[in-house]
C-alpha cells in the first residue's frame, strides 16, 4: 500500500495477528485502541499505536489521516444502551470511522475491511439478546456497504485458536448466513489481510468456518468463487 493501514482493535486477538501480518509485508501500520497498556503488552515496536475510541469521532481524525485502508475489528460491549452497548461500538463507531475517512479530501478513498459475525441476519438468534448485538452489527455492515468505499465484510463463526481446532486447515467461505461453526483467529486475520490485496474481495460479504482439509492456497480464487453484494438481493444480506 502507498500509505499507512489502520487496524482499529489491533491490540485484540484478531487485530494483533492482522497487525503482525501487515508489518511482515512491509506495511506501515497504525493501531487504534483505548489502552496504552494493552498496546505495550501486545504490539511489536514497529506498529505505531494511537489512543483512540470509535465512540469519540475527534479521536479518529489524526490516526486515520491519509490511510489507504482500515481494518475494523472492535469487540462490542453488551449493555442494552449507553457507551458499552453494541449500538455505540458496532454502529455509531463504524459511522464515525466512515465519516473520518470520507471527510478527507485530496486523497484517494480508503479500503474498509469490517470484521462482523455470523448470524447477523438472524434477529431470533440468542446472541441478539446482548444489547441487540446482531441488529447493530448489521446496521454497521449496511453503513459500510452504502459508503461508496471499496470494502470487504467478513462474518466469522465462533472464534478459536487454531490449536483448539481438531480438524482445522481448510477455510470455508460461505454466503446466505444459514450455517454455524468455529473458525481459527489466524484464518480470520489472514482473510482480513488478503482482502486488502485481492481485487476479487472487493464488494463481498461472506461467512467463515474452519474444516478438515488443506489450507487455502489461492485467496484470490476463493474470493472469486463468491457472489458480489451488488448481485445479491438485499434481503439476503440484511
Ligand atoms: N468471540 C467470538 O466467537 C466472535 C465470533 C465472531 C465475531 N467476533 C468478533 O470478531 C472481532 C474480533 O474479536 P477479538 O476476539 O479479536 O476481540 P478482542 O480480542 O476483544 O479485541 C477487541 C479490540 O477492540 C478494541 N476496542 C474495543 N472497544 C473499542 C473502542 N470503543 N474503540 C476502539 N477500540 C476498541 C480493543 O482494544 P481496547 O479495549 O484497548 O480499546 C481490542 O483491541 C470482534 O468484533 C468480535 O466481536 C467474535
């Protein structure tokens, strides 16, 4: 990439793997999060940490300035309302981030990779009992899809470490939000990174699940096997 990539939530489990992978590719990485202590503990020195909170638009302008891409992998609170609710992190936070990116003039549009979750289109799912988490995640997804930016939306199944998955290896990318399953954090992080480099990942929303078999060799081909959002009826996404 020509300029820095921002990883919002880059001190978290998925985010810190994304950060390392991007640094290994020679990218300049800006990590945004609320805890300097967490950053010290988890980030390699080459990552540049910015204190920021997606609920506070003023804290995003500087770290997002001139970024060529953003990976958004923020864990929500579970309160019904207020600052620790999914509404504030998964919807308002996404809107604040988009706003900061779209306000920049004189610079090319950034790419946006959003880590969402499986089941977002299923309001009856028990996960929605936590502050309507699924509804607000879907609202965040919809804002990204409508933003005009190049985007990829990744909906992982239950996150787990690769070492916990007996039959891990293969990665299933699926659409339609009907299935369930576990997926390795490492594979979700790799999908975030690959989405930034593979042209066929643009304009896609998909679910991820691990399974038995060989790890993917060619992500461009994996992404190319999916349907672009513009060709999917809106009701199948939302
Ligand atoms: N657990 C699952 O099974 C599962 C399944 C599907 C999808 N997901 C989703 O996958 C994503 C990544 O999960 P994870 O396990 O890597 O999460 P995690 O380890 O809890 O990391 C979350 C990151 O978000 C940051 N963050 C939280 N609130 C923030 C705010 N207001 N402003 C800026 N940064 C904030 C945290 O840093 P600070 O706290 O220091 O700010 C941290 O770096 C999350 O969206 C999660 O909900 C999880």
